[in-house]
C-alpha cells in the first residue's frame, strides 16, 4: 500500500541493469507507469518486459513520490 506522503514513483520509470559495475538503462515494454498518486495507484500491479540480458543486477529506477519522496514496493518478481 502507498502512504499519503509517499510510496510511489513520481513520473516515468527506467529499467536498469548492472553490467560490468555500471548501471545502464535498457528499453522495455509492457505497462506504462507515470506515477499518478497514492489514491489512484495504490495496490496496483505493473508488468515490464525486456529482452533477456546477462547482468549482475536489475533495478527499477525513478524519483520517489509524495512529500516524503520514497518508494514502497510490496512485491517484486523477475523471470
């Protein structure tokens, strides 16, 4: 769940991979996330798809929303 002062991403997201010690943005498809608000975006499910990669890590990168500026992710699955 989101909180009234943060917990969501504010704006468009990037999907990044860690390769050779550096984070790199990659192209992705699927659901578009534009960071709406805690009222309209709470407990939502988003699916992002991208080509198979070899990397040391994967992250969802973006600015934290709300007056407290943080992100709260209840569950993350990577296949």
